[in-house]
């Protein structure tokens, strides 16, 4: 752990706000008296953070290495909402990069809208999922040690990542150099002034920094960005900022008043006030409905990519395009159904031919008193009406069949599919039957067995 000055103004004049996180564990949180930035002090070393985010973070908060279907449904909806927020700033052909891309939902949505979407994700499991399942160009690693191409992107997005970073200012300056001239940088993070969560749940041990609109704007401008727009979510819980790249770092303004603003919001948020407000009940209802909907949607879709694409299209594509795609999918499904039907007919025909070839073999080797027992799976039911042929599928059934047929003047022969031979080995030995020939019928091997006293003349 290391003690640090304020990330924005560089001073150490701080006030302690809390020593516990939302789970009751030790977490010392302070506020800068000069600018009002809320942050963890001391913070973990960068090597600890890198190891944690690469291997443990997703397991801690999701319980999985790769996203489940319910996570995909939720992430698709969130990604669609985020892109709707910036829709007026993105155009086909633009090159985008999503920092902390998770399972690749934003990058995939960007591609769906005609952009060259890519991402950077520290967690190995989620990055592998995005690369292998969604076939996205995802870099592995943390922003602090990533080697991103210079002056390459038209837009970079960072959703709920900046609060986790070891050094947000250094990270923003790095991203500034990766943007093209007049490139856009979009960042979303929790609001330090928010009242939509219980006071005891405000501090998250993985959130090293807690910004309000003023400190987030100041950080962006110090890093060399011009503020295009800032907004709050409907419940006041999240801030979204859109910045544009400039060529000169901004001058830090006097933010002393912001310290008073944040302290007022912090001290004015009481437990009683929270439970008398609409927030806890609205959150509970919304969460219950969301879980139910996610479960239903995930239940009827098997593939993760299909689930993501359908949910994104529903929210992002215009109605005319959605209708056109439904027609395309309908036609594709119709042709697939016709192909499946023809394939089924061909399979049935093949099975009938299969039975005919076995029948021809039997007739060529059959004398008047011969009985052929055919041991098979489910493919030779066409032989059931042939005189002198008995079909048998089970070991127990075969014993009974042989016992019922075996008489001095009756010769017994067996045709056994290769896969079934080892199941009836004991029965074959008891009846003194030997394999005399192996025939191949449409790729399936059949053993022709008969009694030792008759195999010579038969073949």
C-alpha cells in the first residue's frame, strides 16, 4: 500500500471521510480539501492491481471466468443504452476502442453500427470470450501497461473503468495520444454526489477514485481534452462525459467550492432519508424485473453471440432495418428447413437401401431351414417382414430368441453390427457361433456368424 497526494491538484491537504467499504472491510477514504476529489488513501501498488484485475476481479463480482447468458442479456441492454447516448457523435467507418471492454459488448455493438470496433480488457477469461466467441479484436492487459497505437482512433470509450485506475491522469494522457485529431473520448463513472444508494454502500474497495462532474471535467481538461458535454443518469448515480482532443493541457481552475459541494452531498445523505425516498424501492423492483426478463430471454437462446446480436439489434437498429433483417433471417430459416427436410428424406432412403443390401446378402446365403438373427441398432426395421429373419436389439432379448429357435433341424446365423458385438460375446460363445465373414454396408461393418458345423458349406 502507498500513501498518495491528490490526483488532480497534487496536494496532501485531505480530510478522512470513512474507514470502511460497503462490505464493512477496512478502506480509508479521504477528500481533497482543495478540489473535492474523493479517493482511497493509501491505495494498492500497481502490481497488486494488475494481478487482481487480470485474474480475480470477475470471479469476485460475477462468480465466473466468462459471461453467462444472463450477463450477456444485461450487458447488451447497457451497451445499447450507452451507444444511444453518443449516437450523434459516431458514424460508419470510424475506428473505435473500448477500454475495459469486458465480454466485448460495446465493441460488438460498434461493429453492428458500421464502425471498426475493438477493445482492451485486463481479465483473461473475458478477453478470451470476446476474441474466440465474438471474434473481436481485443487487446489483453491494463491501460497502465498497454502499448496502444498512436493517433489511430476516432473515438475511445471508457465505461466504469476510470474509478478503478491506479493513475487516471496518466491513463487519460496515454489515450489522448492514441486519438486522431479532434478524436472523441467518452467516459462514464459513478457520481460521488449520488443519493441513489444507501450511505453505507457508497464506497467500493475496487473504486480508488470517486468523481463528481466538476472533478471529472477538471481531470479531462488537465489531460488535454475539451469538454463537449456532461450529463447525469436519470437516478443521478452515474456521470457521462464526452471530451474532444485538443493540443494544449487545460489550467486547473480554483475548485475550493467543489470541496464544500461534495461535503454537503456526503453529509446530507442519511440512512433515514434514503429509505424514505423512492430509490431503494425503485431499485428493488427494477432489479427483480430485470432478473426475471434476463432469465426468460436467456432460456430460449442457446448461443451467446446470437443472444447479444438480437438484443443489440432490437435497441440499436432502426425499425426498417430490423424488418429487413427479420425477412432475411426468415428466408434463411426457410431454406435451412427445406435443406433439412431433403436431408431427412435422403437419410430415410439410405436406411431403406441399407435394409435392402442386408436382405440381398441373407437371401444369397439362406437355405430352407435357416434362421437369420440380425442384431442391430434402429436402422434395419425394413427387414422385419422378411421370412426367416428375426430382429433383435438387446442382449437379454437375443438369449431368449436363440433359445426359442434352436432345434436340431434349424441352422442359426447371426448378422451383428460391429458396435454391438462385444455386448453379446457370452451369448455367441454359448451357442457355439463363430464369425465367418465381415461385410460392409454403407460404411457399417456386420459380422456374419454361424455354427461351426455349417460354416464350411455356407461360405
